[in-house]
C-alpha cells in the first residue's frame, strides 16, 4: 500500500526525533541534511527526494529505529513498496541501492572506508562488506547506480548535529514535485 505524501510527513515529524543509529543526529536531521547536500550539489528534484527518503525504512512500523549491533535491518528495501506508485524509479532506485553503493565505494575507492563513521563501518560488515570486482561491475552498470553513489556520499556527510538546513516544508514541496503532484517552481 503506497503512502501518501501526508503520511510520509507524519512519519518524519512524529518518528523523526529518534536518534539516527549511533550518530549524533536524529532521523529527521539526517534526512534534511542529506536532501540539503543533494540540493547544494545540483541534484535533480528526484535525487533530492531520494536523499530525503533514503532511510524512511527506519521509520516504518516494520523497520528498526536503531541499529542493532548484530542485525542488518534491510531498511533500504522496506520503504520501496510504500513509495512505489507515488514516486518514479529516479527516486526509488537510489533509495533501494544506497547500501550497495556503500559496498561499491568500499571496493572502488581505497580511501572511502576510512571516511565512514564507526557505526557505518559496523553496519557495512552486516551488509556484506565491500563488493568483489564482479559485484562492483554489476552494480555500477545498473540504471541509477551513479545517483545511488552520489546519495551515499551525501548520506555519509549528513551527520552533523550543528548543520543548518531548510525545514520540512521546503522538502515537502520537493517531494511533491518529484511525485508529479506539484508543478515545477
């Protein structure tokens, strides 16, 4: 069952105060920071929406609100059925691929792993570790893989407890444009 945009807003505005794993920001702060970074980088409206929504799976009743030390929650996939029918593949695919993008970057960039937060390094192990050559080749050849890689890099940076971003209303309008329910500004 697809969520309405109002349902997504309700989840973020009621559940978003929860801590983002073991990071120093809340789920909402992380989402807003990630979307803001995507916007500053000139990402498409769909990619900015994907950046905002990439961890929505943590806020769903079936998701986990914290990162258990020994369990991969597959949050990247949990939100997809709730977003399908609301957003195009240009939003859905980077959301679903952002964990594999971390695995890809650990393979493709020899310095990337050292830039990950300790919590992200721990979750990498649970998520299967760095890709092997064949896995990396298959991943990067997929549609929207480069968007997922860009999203992953913003995801890694969106953990600053002092960052200032536009508020929810700004990104609610971005979601409306990405979903096709609001004409472009």
